[in-house]
C-alpha cells in the first residue's frame, strides 16, 4: 500500500485517544480516521462526527472492515494482548498504547506474529519521537559528559480521580505500568538494552491493590553504568532525566510529556561551566502519528526511529544506543517487558517474596 493514505480504525474512546491521538491524526498527512468503536455508542458517534469516519457497533466490526488498514488500541493495559493479537490476525497494522502487554512472553509472541505477518506493530511511546532526545544522544556520542557513569530518571504525577482505571489491578493498573515504564524506556534509550535490574521497590496501596509508587536500580554490567528510576502517581508532577559522566552532567526537564509549544533546554555542566542548548518546539504526538503512518504506508515492519522526521527503519534492534532503532523496535519492546517483569520480581523479593 505504498503511497496510499493509511485508513485508521479506533478501538476504544480512551482519554488519550480523545485528547491527543485523534487530534494528531486529523493533522497528520498520510493517515485518516475511517472507523470508530467504543463501549459507549454515543461516544463513538460523537468522535466520528468530529474526526470523520464511521461509528461501528463494536471492536470486531472495526477489525472486519476491509476499509481499515491499521488500528489504534488505547484500551486498558490488561486488554492490550487480546485486541492486539486479534488485530494482527485480522491483517491490520497496530499502534498500541504502552505497555504493549503486561507479560514479556506475550509481548515477544505478538512481536514475532507481526514480523511473520509483515505488519507494523508499534508501542505508543510518544516521547521517543522528540528531537530533544536525539540531541542528548548526539552530545553523549561526542563526549560532552565523558564516559557515562549513571542515569537518573523520574516520572511522577499527582493522584488521579478515585475511579480512574490506573487504580484497578484487574485492568493492569499501577504506577509501574502507567508511569514507571517511561523512565525505564529512557534508561534503554540512554544506556542501551543490555541492562539488568539490580533492585526495586514498589509501594502498594492496600485498599486498591495496586502499586502507587516505586523505584528501581538497573546496571549495565559491561562497564558498571547504572540507572536509578523513580516513578509514582501520588506526587508532584516531575518529568526529567540526568546523565552523569566522568567529566560532565547533562540535565533535561520536561523529558516525557512536553507540550507542543515547549522549547526544550538541555543543561550541560562541564569543566568550562554550564552551557544551555536551546531547541525548537516539537509536537511529539503528531510526530509519532506521522511516523506510524509512514511505516505503514511504506510497508515497513516493527522498527522505528528516534526523534527524526524522516521515514522509519525495518524491524530489529541495534547494539548502538544512539542508533535510529533505539526508540520502539520490536526487540526494544520485548526487552522493556522483560525489565518491567524483573522490576516486579525484585520488588516482591525486597519484601520477602520469591524473586524467581
């Protein structure tokens, strides 16, 4: 389907779909909304009236529609696996909200299914499309901080409404799966996928049965570089990371969810003092949708680029953490799921459980 407009189906009218993805689809070239389904039929009709396309009776109807080339899956995390699998088996390309699944084995199975079927499968981490991270990686590659010794990353948000799905364990709620995956993905972006979890702590709300805060320590055994991750959903909003090297330090605020008009500032501390690297604003949501449309329209598989405005790359991964495939390739998504599960196991071990 090279050169054709990607016809998108929506499976679920989640908040992120309404606030961010559908407005981006309406502005992105090469993609158009064709079909919408929601548990609330009136909501589906309203979205179709606003953004175009037809309101269909249910998700299965969207998957069966021959007009639909690709689907966006923003259902709760615990439901991702079933609907991503159903979409791939229906021959549809998939843009799925993070985390791709709540289980590493299932994630690997879906990545393999997409590759075998020649379909694009993307985990919707929007921040990796922002050029500010490309700028960080370029500075590191040029030796701006010397040898990288440690990364510190944090993503925390204030408490959500009591009925928010993030507080429902049956739907895959909890701070780790909702916000902790951001600094974890940043650690892979900055240090590469060859990380192991050295320790972790999760604080669980006993009334809700989900983790509401946590921290993890990761290590790259090849050189001893570490990543310290902090996450939670009963905190002051924080979205930043820091790279500490042998000769300098680099800091980036608004790392994960910058608004489209935000002008990023990279602070680089070194022997010559502090330097500010000011960058242009960038709409990472629009960039992510455009990249997905290019990948589908260009017949590419499960690979991705990081902070570029050009086309995507074929599936697989790279050993170079500054390479263009360090964003959301299938291999990176699989490794992300493995590390997430390792954090859960280490946290269980920390309170007297079995870490196996």
